[in-house]
């Protein structure tokens, strides 16, 4: 993906998925943002509603890497909501104050 396409993807996500939510920019990667549990749940609902996908979900605890789950670990594909729902649920069941970021599949014809 070209730099211009990455910028368009970022604009699309901000306008159609992240709007109205409290997001925190990633210090190491300016194109990544993280969310608390409640807002990330909304992100996943919007991703599903727009027929987008999730390649991976990264969880952080106290601003430090905690764990990552990817669609490959679930023998699935990015647009399958079952994998990212199961991954998010497994993180939530830990009852930790995690923050969540993701890498998103967005079809090029959307931006």
C-alpha cells in the first residue's frame, strides 16, 4: 500500500469507525490509535457493520505491550467477526485495564 493510500485509509477509519470515541495515539506508530474496552467494543461493531476486517488486535497494559491475537491464530480470515469477537472476549475475561488497538482490513474501493 502506498503512503497516499495509507493516509486515505486512516482518514476513512477516523471518519467512519473512530468518530465520537476516545482514542489515544500510539507513541511509536502515529497511524495507530488505542481504545478502552467500551470504545473498542463499538469499534468492532462498526467494523462489522461496514464489512471491514481485523488482521490483529494488540492489547497493552499500563502503556506496555501485553499480547496480540491475529486472525491466523483462529484459523480464520480478517472479515470473520467470529475470530475478532472471540479474541476480544478472551482479553476482556482477564479483567485487566487493557487498551486495544488493531490493524484493519479496508477494501481499497472504500477510499
